[in-house]
C-alpha cells in the first residue's frame, strides 16, 4: 500500500519509467520488489485514468526483457566468480543453496526454467545472470525471455487491472447498499422511538386522569 501511495504522487509518465526501471534492475540480478511495484501500478491504473494499463504492461515487459538480456551478458562475462560476488553482497538471495537450486532447475528444464522463472521470485532474479553463466545459447534464452516477460508482465497487469475495476465497482455498489441500509435503519429506529414516545405519553395521560378524581374526593 505504501508503494501504491507513493506511485500516486508521481506523474503518470514517471510511473511507467519506475515500473520498467525497477523490473529491469531486478532482472539484472539485484533484489528489488519488481512484482510489488508492478501490482501496485496495475491496481493504480484501474483507479487512475491517467495510467494506461496497455502502456504499463508494455513498459513492464520491456523492462523485464531488457534487464534479463543485460543480466545474461553480465553473467556470461562474469561467470561463476560473479555468483560468488553476488553471494557476498546479497547472501539472503544468492546463498550457495539458492544458487544450487536455481542451477539444477536450469540444467533440468533449460528454456522452460527461463520462461517459468519469470513467475517465481527467486528464479526471476537468477534467470538472466545464471543463463549467461551456464552459457545457454542466447537465441534460446531470448525466446524464453521474451515470451516469459510478455506472459508475466502483461498477464499480471491485465489480471490486477481487471480485479481492481471489478473491486471498485463492487465497492461502489456496496456503498449504495450501505447508504440504503443506513437510511432504513435510521427510519426504523425513528419509528420505534416515536412509537415508544407515544406509548409513554398515553401512559402519562392515563396516570394523570386517574389521579385527578382522587384529588377531588379529598
């Protein structure tokens, strides 16, 4: 929610740039909350007419594909010493166990690891650099990278956007229902109170009338 609030304070063009930049840097192998930023921006686009979800999805896709490609080039040039360096800088994400798990996934699934890795937080950070370290043919990496980027970025944007639209519509209906319910409750309460007040008044009048003959007899 803090990310969405912050994005709401910046111009629409800057939102596109922030999404592309954060996702791109994350794809380089630097742990950043790319998915959180994308979801927040997509949800914001469902409530903000100035943010086009199609442009947002395209920027997110571009950031993912370009970032992964740069990460691939860095990984291919840096090799395993790069992974060791990243492990020292980001031990939580690039521990030996995480690297080994990601490497097994790449060796077993190849292109599919790059494609589906886009949907998994850990593999999303590893995909580009590790594919380069393992010397996966670039054309295979590029195909999986582009398809994965389109499906992940475009699919996430579309899903969150429509969920936001439906939720906002539902909340508007709920607001009207709440207003009607409040009016009905208020009306019923008014009638009940009025009825009780009338009964109390009648009872008071009866007590007064019953007391008057006694006073006269005395």
